C-alpha cells in the first residue's frame, strides 16, 4: 500500500512539473502537452531546450486548432551541427500526426543529406497514418521543391518535357571538375611561365593516392574522387546557408568555421581534399560557389579560364577519360589511368592542329564536353554546338523543350531581392 502511494505521489509530481516557454511571450511555463512524448525515439529524456520547443509547438498548434491563435506554429531554431535538430523535426512531425493526420505538411532541407533523412522519416510517418505529409520532388530537398513548382506551372501550360539538370553530371559536380582542372594548371604552369610541368601535380596526386581508402587508387580515379568530395563540401556549405561575398579573407574564415562544425557529421573529416596544399580545399569550394551564382539553371556554358588572360582552356589538367584518342606526337605514348595530362595532350589528331599549334574551333565544344568541363552537359542533338564564356551577370533562365519548339521562361529575380 505504501509503495502504491509513493508511486502515485511521484507520478503526480512529474505531472506538476511546468515546462518553461521559449516562444510564447504571454506564458512563462506550463505543463507538458499530452501530444508530446517525454522520451526521445532512443528512449532518453529530451534536453531542457528540446522539451521546451516541443511543448511550445504542441500548445501553439492546440491553440490554433481551438481558434485562439491565427496561425500554426512558426519557429526559428538555431543550433550547432549534431545537436539534435533533425531528431527534433522528426518529433514535431509525430506531434502534428497526433493532432490531425490530414494536416498538409512538408519536411525538407537545403542539405541533400538531411533531406534524404527526412524523406525516410516521411515514409515511416506515412505508414503510421500521416496522410497529409508529403515529399518535395524526388529528393525532398528545397531545390527539388522549387523545380517541382516550375514543372507544375509549365505542365499547366501544356509543356510536358522539362529538363532542369542532368542526372549524371549535375551542375556542382561539373563546376568542381572545372575548378580542380584550373587549380592543377596553375600549379603546373605558374603565371609567367610558358610551358607546363606537371611534376608538382603528380607529387600531390601521389600523396592523395597514399592517403586514399580506395581499394586501387590511381591518379585518374582520385582526380574524380576529389571532384566528388569538393561537390559534397560545397553542398554542405550551402546547407549551412553560406553565400560567398567579395571578401575572400572573410569568406575563408567563415568556411573554415563551418567546416569545423560539420566535418564529422557530414563525413568530411577524412576527405582527400585535406591532402591538397594548405587552404586549397576552402578556396576551391568558394570558387565553385562563386561560379554557380552565374550558372543557376542556365544554358550558359562555363569556359575554363574565362576569367584570366594568363591561361587558356588547353592548359587545364584533366584525367584522360574513355573515348579520347592519342594525339599528335603523343600517339604512340602509353596512356594509363595513373596519369593526369594538360588537356591538349589528350586530344585526337582531328582536333589538334600541328600547323597552328591550337585546337580546331569546330571541335572545341565536343572535346570540352567529353572532359566533363561544360555546364550544362550537351547532347549531340543540341542546337548550340558552340561554347560561350560567362557574361558575369546573374543567369535566371530556365530552358524547356516542347514537342516542336523551344520555349524560354525568363525569371527576373531583381524584383525579389531584399
């Protein structure tokens, strides 16, 4: 009997505990809402900050349902990487489901990795009866949601086939390849020199191969691995809301700060980018983001070294990919996957002019496209076989192909700038 009384007293004490409010100015504290679980999915208690957020969210939602508030919960939660924000979002979805499973709800993120985690959670919640919960596009990212809006609008106009981005050569991967190719060229051919010497490039790649966790690392596959890791780092920076400015020094400080917070969580703590010379990883990521601002959903190609007169596109250092024929005096040389080459060394005879010592302009685009240095990747059916340099102005065009015509939807973002 005494045991039962003690247990009852303990339960009553727990129910009497008031949770401080963080988002309601008119309330200092209140009891735990019945739609909030006292334990997280792993069976542990929420932190004081987490339970306060969840409780305020639930009471706010309740007040909206009762008509005492005019909107559903609107909260901004800021915290460091790995602090449990994603876990918190999962519980918020469960709370909404307990209130009304038909509530139209979207759980998305700018970061593709987090968006996928939320997509998996959405599937689990839907299995638990959450009928109003939806994914954004295919990847559930915010970008996918934006694409979906554009596609839906164009479909309502009778335009069915909409090409926004290549499935195999996405924009940030292409830009990462370009930036890396130019970076190695500046190492092999410092400003002021006339010929390239890729000995230093090979030394760097050798260190990367020794550091790599790949089963059979070589210069070629690690070159592409660098591009993939750079793309991953760039997307992680975007996921943290980083936007480059005109100040390189300030940008690098901020990029390093973000990297210190997200490296372990994003799987970047052992990236092969760390084996590049000091600060290269951070400057390359900034360069990719700067260039992406001029190529957002556009039909503009990125011309290697368009920003300087010190180099030409033929100076870039690339991995020799399948389909490249041996060219000129290199035709009898042994090409293998352990080497990187200045672009012109990998050219077939039909492209390189021995007399003029330059590329034939009519073959320029095709060669750059095969090297994966053009955004967006072009098909043989393309009506634009030439390559143009970026204008330096923000690009806001979205091209869509109809059955017989090519429609251009121009979006002027100037009126939406804050």
